């Protein structure tokens, strides 16, 4: 039986393989489990999430019950957006794992050929049986932005009599564990998981936050370079923490600016997204004094402008390169948020009417806002409106929070 995109793989019927599946799941491993005839019996969600599915599923489909290198397995893998999604990549893996497969077939090359896709038959003649209890190997897989090397560990699963029950294949990036560990320890895992929800860019309703440090040029001129760098680093770290704690997505850091998105999809509702956006802005504004104190600068010199807005069709997606991975967004609402922020001089928080009106009664109470007492003004009518504001977004109604 196959397992379609986003369907869950059941635990193997074999007790020993099931125990391995549970261990892999509980430790968050990207792992495959095959039986003693090299048929898929389980693939962890973490492995399938790496593959992704072209049909839109978050978890890639699996040819459960079929030989890893069978025609059916090859066909199913063509639906994966990443991973081993081409015959050329599978050929490379068979050349590495083939010795184990041949050994498990008792050295019977014809039995191996009958189980695998005909396009792989020529590889079998060059295989040598290998009955190692475990082996590590390097494979190439399709990733972002192109083919990437990965490391795999093949470890045999035996019962209490020593009989072979199957093999667990566990993958990891080629980066050493001290590098991977350092990256993970410095990042919020919940935020990383939220980012993965937007690997495939699409339109989403979301709240948007823009914030920028006022008079930064003056600070650069008057502070020692090392002091300003430390100040900027602290400010970025605090800003990101405020966004992450509110359940948002950290966007690009533009100079001294902060950009964040709060999709309704990951927040739980449009009201929850609007509430999170406001909460993050308040938290960051409240933390500026502590940042200034730790950096040895006058708190009055650390002032940020805040612009908060709502977008019904914000195009949000993750951009990954060889150097970094980040979430960004495009759309009229994003540009309008920048214009709102530009008007919020003096450390004000300006929020659009469209954002405030997303709030339900529960979230209004939680934020201690009385919508009936708010007064809205068109951006173009503000004394702080810039030429770009009057040109691009004069009619947006905003209030001060």
C-alpha cells in the first residue's frame, strides 16, 4: 500500500522495526525503515517534510510496501519537490547501498534485478555483497537552491536471536553536529517550524509590522563604532525575540529597521494575528529603555517609529540561498505599512483601521483597547506625512496606540 501526501505512515507490523520507528520519531530523525527485503515499511514525518510534495502536501508521499528501488518507488518520488526525486539520484544511492541489498538477497543478483526498476539493472552487475552491521555514506539530493550533499547512516535492525529484521536509514545534512547544534541553539525552533509553512510562496491574510530607529545617522556620528554595533546587535536580537514570542515571522532586517509578519494561518485567526502584531510592537517599544541602558546610551536617544497594517492578500514566502534563509513578503499592503511607519515619528505606534477592525471582543479586551474611543486620521492629513505618503497612501486611516 502507498501513503499519499500528508497521510501518516503507520508503525511497522514487525515489533523490532516498530521500536526503531518510535525511536526515530521521538528523537526527530529524518529516517526510513525497510524490511529484510528492502521494502519501505516506515518513513518519519521529518524525512517526508524534507521531501515536500508537488501536489501541495507538506509531507511527501511514500511507496509503502514496495522495494525502495522499485518502479513504483521511482514513480512516487517524482512527486517530491526535494530529496531523491530523479532516477539519476536514485542510481547514485543504489551504487552505495547495493552491497547491503545484494547481501540480504543471499547474493542472488537476479532476485535483486526482479525487485528494482529496469533502468537500474545495469548497476547490479558491479555490486559486491556487504553484510556490515552499520555503514555511513554520502548522497546527493535535490534541495534549495539545487543539488545538495547529505549524509546517511544505514544501521541494521535485528531481533533478540540476531535475525535480520530490516535496516534503518537515517539522514542528516553534511554540516558537522557542532555547526548544526550552534545554529539550532541560537534559533527559536517554533519560529523555524513556522518558516517551513511558507516554503511554497502564496497569498495569505496577515498583519504586518514595520519599525525603524529614528536619528540613527546621528547616533552613528556620535557613538564609537563598536558601541553602535553592539547597540544595533542588541536591538535586532530584542526585536526578533518580541516578534517570535508573539508568534510572528521575522522578515528582513533593513538597516536599523524591523519587518515582521503575522499570518492568520499560523496565528489561529485574523483577530489573533492582529493582536500578535500589536503585542509585538508594544513589547519592542517597552524594551528600548533596557537596550539603551545596557548599551550605555541615553534612553531618550533610542526612539523607534512603528507602523502596523493589515493585508488580505500578502504574498509570503521563504527565500533560501547558500548563505541564509529568511521570510519575505510582497504586496500593496507591505508598501503601505512602510508609509505608515514613516509617519510615526517621535516613537509613536500608528495602526491602520483595517488592522484594528480585525480584532474580536476577546482580543480587544486582552489588549486593553477601546475601539469606540479611537480616532482615525488619513495618512495624507498628518503633519508628518512625506511626499511618498501623499503620493502612495494618503487615504489610509490610522490611529495612535
